[in-house]
């Protein structure tokens, strides 16, 4: 996760287009937040309104059902306490007699009259406990053996004069279902003992039977969708009627709440459950509606909202791209052009067709790049001429220095030796100067350099007699390599004068020339007194002060008396060959000193020009 944040932060810092897009999207955040809040709030309001309207409808239906059941209760109490009716049922014979038959006919007439007045009732029945005969307003009299041994009969006797509601289930009264609708599923029967307050061992039972379809009619008025279901439940959650009898009612698990949204119903979709409980009877009406039906309109509005948000985001991206192309893209083009100029591409020209402020900036940049090109070219040429003059000036400093030393040697030799030796020294000296002039030529091959150096060494060997010997090793591959003239002579001169001058005998100067790693390696070593560690550190620090760029060498101390030879040689190397050239020095006190020159192969002028071009570009 932190890596994602780092990538986003990096993109934000580096990309103008990313920042523009981010700004436009941030502007959309309040719009999206308000839209989502409005959608959620509208759903809550819709749920509350639907709940209120549904509960009002359920309460109206429950009032009608309560009214029906109250009428049945009142009717049952009136019949159960009817003195005349109880008198007609007072005979306790177990077999029908003529008098009982006459009394039963009167009872049936009264039940039939009552049923005709209340035609929504399926039937009114009275169970005569002694003769075990059921008197029904629908089919007359019928004997049912041992009916009083049923469980409901015992509950009725122990109810203390209260009524009992019988709701038959499938297979509960198999032996009686074909005989009487009272015991068939789909019917409910209100049962009340006749003369309920009289303490008899056996009581006659009044049974008022009502079809569940009559109650279902009140439920059907609540259903406005094929997917909705309504259930009527008793106080102990027994199903009385329902618009979908093949599907059991859902279990209510939210305590006393009257509205519940189930995440998944039997169909696998969310459902809304609303219930209303009657305070009078304790019965409950429960309505189950698919949530999709309730949220159909809000879902459509939400879809519109998502489309608007998506279009807004797309529009933000398009606008940010247009703004980027109009503003940031020209800035990127200018940045690209500046980068090209910085790395030395002075021919950079930004093509454009704009006529606004950015067009003016690009045109000004093109003119500036062209002026910069001319200015750099002019300064480069002037700097090149100045550097060549400096080079020639440093070379001219070497010749007098060597001349003075040589003349001093001739003077000393003239006092101690005969003229023949002096003649030989003067002869070699003249050859040395003649080759040094070389008709203005600035470079020699390694082979010519060694030949030139031999004249100088001949003069020094005559001076030091038998104290100096020289060993020269030249690799065949290095003989044709070009070397700036008078590079080795100051190094060899330092080796003889400072390293071997105080050595009484066996002084040795070794010169090695070879090619290593695409560079020419020129090494001059002696077995003289060497250099102390502190002095060697000082020499290296002073030589390190020379800049790596040749055009800054002249700014350092060149006109100095200390380390003149080494400083002069390294300065010429840097001026002429650039960064690849170098001079290193190593020494061990009382053992000797080694100086190594590293020169790039390919020609001094080629390397020199290449270094100059790189310097000018920077």
C-alpha cells in the first residue's frame, strides 16, 4: 500500500496532466457525496412512507377481521347462554328418543335461522355430549362416537368458560374430516361450552365454523403485486389464512419492530416484511414484499445518478486533457527544448502554429537558442585561440629553463675538461634545439620523441661521466603514437637533477613506453634518493588542484617556482588532451621515484577538439 501512495505522489509531482485531472475529480467529490447522501436519504424516507402506508392498510384489514371475530364471539355467547336452547339440550339419554328428536329439530331450526342471518358462516353446530350427536345447520344431525375424548374437548372443559379456536391441520382429524367441515383444513371453528358457567361433567359444545377464504378476502385487498404475500397468524403464530398458502410465512426475528428488511428471501432476493398486531385478539397480519418492487423508482433514479456521475467523471477527464493540450503540453514542449539545449543540441527548433502567449514564448525560445549557438561558437573560437597561445607560452618557458641549465653545464665542463668534450656537448645541444623547433610542429611520434630525448641524455651523460646510465624500452605498438613534444624531457630532467645528482655512482634512469587499455603509458623512473612521504603528499595535492577542464588550467598558479616541471607537464596534458590524460607520481625515500604519463590514443588534436566540444556544451 505505501508503494501505491509513493507512485501517486511521484506522478502528482512530475505530471501536470495528473494534477489537472486530480483537481477536476476533487471538484466532483462534493457532487458525488451529495448524490449518494440524497440517494440513501430518499431510500430511508421511502421505507418510512411505505411502512406507514402498509401499516395503515394492515390495520384496516385487521379491524375488519376483528369485527368479524367479535360478531362470532358475541353470537356464540348469546347461543351458549340461551335458556330455551339449553333446555332443549337438557335430556341425558344416550339413545335418541322421540322427545329428543323433536327437541333436536327445534335446535336445528334455531341454528339454521341464525346461519341464514349470518350467511358468511359456513355452519353452526352443537355437539350433544350424552348422545354424541352433532347437530349442524348444514347437514342436520349426525352421530360422532367418542368426540368428547378429543384433546380440544378437555381443553374446553378446563378453560373456565372461555371459547376455544380450533384450526385443523393436515391429517389431524382423519376420521372426522369427511363427516364435518369443522375438522377439515381451511376452516376455523370457534368452540364454546353450552351454559358455560354450569359445572357439568359433560358439556354440550357450540361450534361456529368459518371458512378461511372469508378472512382471505380481507387479505387479498392488500396485495397489489403478484410477488407480494400476506399472512394472518394467531397469537401463537399459527397460520389462519394467506395469499400464498403453499409457502410458509417467514420467521420474525426483530423483536417488537414492525418493519424488517431481510437480506435474502426464499427467492434469493431481499424482501421487506411489515406486520401489524391486533391489541384485541393478538392476531398478526404480515406482508412480505420484494425489496425490488419497493425500490423500483429509487433504483431508476440511482441509475440516472450513476450515469450523471460517470458522465461528469468522463467530462472531467476530457476537460483536463483539453486544458493539458492547451496549457501543459506547450510547457512540456518548452521543457523538452530547454533540455536539448542544456545537453548541447543548439540546433533545437520548436515547431508550432500557435499565435497566443505560448506561441510567443516558443518563438522567443527559438531565437534565444539561435543566439546562444552563435554566442557559444564565437566564445569557443576565441577560447581555443587563447588556449593555443597559453600552450605556446608554456612551451616557451621550458626552452629557456633547459637552456640555462645546459649552459651552466657547459661552463662547468669547460673548467674541467678539454674542448673536444665541450664540442660534443654543444653539437648534441644544437641538434636538441633544432628538433625542438621542428618547424612549428607540435607533436612527435614516440619514436621521434625518444630520438629527441637521446640528445639531451647524451649531454647529461657527458656531464655526469660514469655516474649516469639510461635504459629505454619502447613497445613496438607505441612507436607510431603521437605525443606532444617536450613532455618527457622535464620529467627526465627532474629524475637526473633531483634524484641522481647526489648519487656518486650507478645512477639509473629507466624509460618505458607501451599501450595499456587504449591509452599510451609513458613511464620515467630512477633509483635516486626518492621523495619523503610528507613531501610526496604535498606534491600530489598541488597537482590535484589542476582542473579537469583544460579551459580552466590557466586560472591556476602557473607562474610558480615550486614544482615547475611537474606542474607544467600536467597543465599541458590537460590543455591538449583533456580529461582522459593524467600524470601520476610514486616514490619511496632512498629507493627512487616513478612518474607515469597517461595519454589517449588517436591523435592529440582529435582528443583536444573532442574535450573542447564537451566543455563548450556543458
